[in-house]
C-alpha cells in the first residue's frame, strides 16, 4: 500500500516515492542548464547553480504552484549579459535583489490577475517557441570546443546514446511507471558509459560544479542615485520577464494537472527567491518550463519534489561534484529533447485550417519572436497587443443599427454592438440627420457606451441633430453608461429618455 503524506498542502495527497525520485531527476537536469545560463550571462557556473538552489527551494516552499520548478533561466541570462560585461557581478547581485523587490510588490498589488489578458494563441506561441529554444539549445552538444559539428565515430556514439535515452523515456512508461523513466534513462546511460569506458562528453567538460554552501554576500556597490539609475532598467526588465515566464508556466502546469495555482502568491515567492538569490551569490531566475514538465511527467504534484531537487542540487555541489561531473551529456541531452517534444503544442498545428486567421497569425508571431529573439516578455507583449488590436477591429465591425418610424412619427435607431473608439466611424454613418423626422430616439438596449471616444461620438451626433432643430433622446442606457455620461456632463448635453418598465441585464464585473 502506498504511503501518502501532506507537506504544506493538507488538501492534496502526496506520493512520497514519486516526489523524491522526481526531485532527484530534476536536480540532475538542472545542473547543465544552470551552468549554461550562467556562462551565457558571462558569470561563473556556481552563480547559476546557487541561483537554481535558492530559487528552487524558496519557490517550492512558498510558491503558488506546487510541482513547478524555478531556477536560473536563459531569459534572465539574456537580460543580464550586458550589465555583467559593463559593470561586473556585484551589479548583477544588486539588480537581482531589486528585481525581487519589484516582483514582491507586483504580487502584493495582485497584478498576477493580468495574466487573464493573455489570449490562448499567445500561450500556444509561447509554449511552442520555448520548445524550439529547448531543442535548439541541445544542438550545441553535437559540436566540438571550436564550434564545428562532430563527425565520425564521436558523432555516432553521441547520437546513439541520445537516441537510446529518448527510447527509454518513451518506452519505459508503457511497461511500468514505478520509477520515473527520465531517472532510469540517466542512470542507465551513465552505467553504460562507465562500464564500457566510452569516451563521450560529460558535465565536467562544460565546467566544474564543485563548491560550498552559497555564501551570504551584500553587493559591493555604491548605494546612490547613479547606481539605481544603472540597475533599475535591468531590474524592471528582469522582473517583468521573470513574472511573465513564471505565470505562463503556472498556467500550463494548471492545464496539465487540472488544478489551479495562485499567481499572486507565486509572484511574491519569485520575488523573495530573487532577493535571497542576490544576497547569496546567485544570478536570480524564474520558473523553468522544461524542468517543471520533467517534474510533472515524473508524477510529482506537490511541493516536496521541488524541495528535494533544490537540496539534492546543493548536495551535488558540495559533496558529489566529482561523480556528477562524470554524467554523460548524451543522457541529459536526450532528456531535454524529449522535454522539447512534450512541450510543443502539437494540437496547435491542427488549428491552422480551423481557427481564425488572426489567431493563427498571433500564435506564429509569438512563436517566432520567442524562438528567434529568445525574448519571452517581448513575445508575449507583442502577442497581446496584436490580439487586442484584432479584437478591437472585429468588434468595430459588429455595430449595427435597426431603423423604424413609429405611429407618432418618431424615428428609432436600435443599436447593436459596443460603441467604443474603434466603432464610432461606422456608428456615425448609420444616421441620416437631414432627412430624419423632428424627433429621434437612439436605443442602446443591445449596446454599451464603453469609453470617452464613444461619449464624444454621442456629443457629435446630438450636435448635428440640434443644429438642424431636431430633438434626440438616448434610451435604455445601462447604469454604467449613464454614469459615464454624467461624469462627462461638461462635455456632452443630451436628453435621456427613461423607461422604468425596462430591465437591462448588465455584466456584473
């Protein structure tokens, strides 16, 4: 009978064995990633490893998404590389601390709910772009130190070990799920390489991971306005990139596990983790979608797996570096390629002939920006802007006016669709001011006055009718629309025809 226990989450049963084994697998997968991202940023490997430990431990305990893994990431490394080259590592530590403070503030202000504004095509594009990044980053393992592609027996040996790793990860779950397939694959490939004394790339060929406990360190920088002006732009970008990647990863894990994480709590945890990372000689970071998917696919669903991963990573650094540095990169490369395959939303390819062209365009654009520029925040922002503009354009074309003249000779314009900045041109074209009778009613039972542009449009149309001596009324305005008009009474002067018998169903937001 399986033993279950609860850790910081009494509402969910936790499989002890799966959590520990998943955490161990993630710890092994974290090492080359953290080292590589630190080198990308122009920092020492231990800076990335320390960040992975601190970020992983803090967010696993206090974060809003059990099972999600955080650590040093490529998105953060790209942001920091210029600052590292121009001002050095001490400014990096200060920037990470300031970025953490910004993220905590965002969480306290409950800005995590802004992720609701991210449309699904943007999420598809983000995920697909990350999958491409993960896959492309593994291709460097097939190059030698001088940057040339491997050839001959060296290439065939590496390729064979990678394919064997992928086959084990794919096939073992069909036979048994008692142990995470990723961990089995890593250990088996390691055993084969050691037993047959195969000469292939290892973790130690990238960099040494040997070190001690992360040292507490207050950044050695002058605390003045000049320093703030230098690090603040980088801190803002890092905080934004980190929150976007973390909250999108949270949403993806939510969909996979059919549970719901807490975005604002995750933002606060990410901020605290970055603050501590900056004070404990780390480069900071955010959620890692690849390692998070490894964790979830291995069966982890609670906080323990992330805690185990962080602690085991520190154990490797302090006591097991000599052994871990002998791990073949082929095993870790095969694992990450399988993560890339699993990350890619293959279902999105079927939407090309079924979904609106605008959604397809947004999805492809976000994928390309993510994959080509490696700028996740820019990709998401571009996607949201394009989606918003397309939404505004589509709604601008939906405004309609049904017209009739009643028995009293009053002409009615029954408006359908939202009246906002994008639809006012079409709205104005609906009226025949010169040929209309002396009294006109504009009925908004099926419409909403949304913004200042709409109010100004009403102002213009009333002016046009008043100039030719005709009376105009606005009917069935919802309470929020009336409030808008009252707030703008210095700008617009219209008659509102009340109808007490009419009940309007209003969105209660």
